[in-house]
């Protein structure tokens, strides 16, 4: 997603390794949401630190496309407006996907991974202008369990802060390969991946991260099911889609296909919104 009670000093020390890992991490590196599996959404994980320190620690390159003029929001009202235009709706995932319950989380909080690798909802830091999380679901039917999905869009005050979120997310996966989402829900065997910037015909490139893990809910028998998290950054905006299979009869491929469609739709709307100088 994404951490509040994580100590920034310790995070910086680990981020040196995270940045080095990212260089060889095209295939993946060993690694790893509160109250509720919102880590998924995860994350949007964040550490409160200065933008300058984030850039120095993460060492991430500037991935904004030079061919396209992009104008991220600089105020909270404009950030909320952009988020409303970009964030996924059920139709973005494909047929059969509906709203989760609750559909939207408190927009004044986001998920934070603490020192004990437990996800909690906390107030987002001053480096964030606005954020929003939505939940979706493919309901159980025909003997198949549900697929639970979520989407997050976060607008930071500047690009450095958004880079720090991405670097922190990578560090968290390595630090906590097992993560507690709630009293009964856990992610295990988490693997993180970082990808080189992807160039598009419109001259825009994204910084991208991914995670795969096993989702276990002790309240429903403790069987392990697929979990996936995808996050991208463009300028000062990060956006995330998370999915987890929550019952028998569903496949990782089915879940991933839904996630890819939603990420593509959000990417297109974000590019249009930033080009328009929202």
C-alpha cells in the first residue's frame, strides 16, 4: 500500500538494501492489511520523512515521461477531484464485480504496517494531499467462493514523497514476509517485485511494484488462497489494486485478469487528468 509506527531511521537503513534489490528484482525478491486486509490496498504504505531523504534513500530514478507535460494537483481540493475521476468503479474490473461493504473507507486514514508486521488504519501524514480506498467483490456463486478486490489512489504533495511511499512499500515486503491483516487474517510467503519504468506511446512512464502472497483466514478454515497487490506511481500520484481469493473454486488467473483491467482504466484516466492540469 504502506509505515506510520515504523521507525524512519530503521527504514532508511533497510531502504539502501531495498533500492539495490530493485535493480535485480525484475523477477521478484523475498518479502511480504489492519483491522482488515487493507494492506492490500495496502498499503499505501508510508513513512513520514522528508522528501529529500526519501529520494536519497530510495535512489529511484525520475520516471515521468519527458515527452508529455503533466501537471499534478498542488492543493487538497484539486487532489480529491482528481482521485474521484481516477479511482476504479466496479465496471473497470469487468462483468460480475460489485461494490464491497463498506464501499469506501474513511478518506482521512490509510493502512500502516507497524513494527510487529500488523496492519492498522491511521491518519495519513502531512506529505499526502488526499487518498481514497474503495472495496469491490465478485460474490460467491455456483459453488465458488468470492474474490475480494480493492483500489486506492493517493496524491502526495510532491513527487519525492510519492517515491518514498514506493520505496517504503518495497522495504516492507522484505521486512515482513508474514503480515497480520486482522485477528483472523494473515498474509504468508509474501514475495515482492519491482519493475523498470514502462514507456507508453503517449510519452508517459510508470514506476511499478507488485506482490504475491498466500491469504489465510482462520475464521473460514485456515486454507491458503492467492493474494496479489499491484502499485504504480506517476508524478506525485500512486494508485493500487489488490485482490485475494476468499474461497474454493477461484483461480489466481481469474483474479489477476480483473486487476489488470482496473489498473489499465485508472492509468488512462490518470494520464488524462494530469495532462489536463487538474
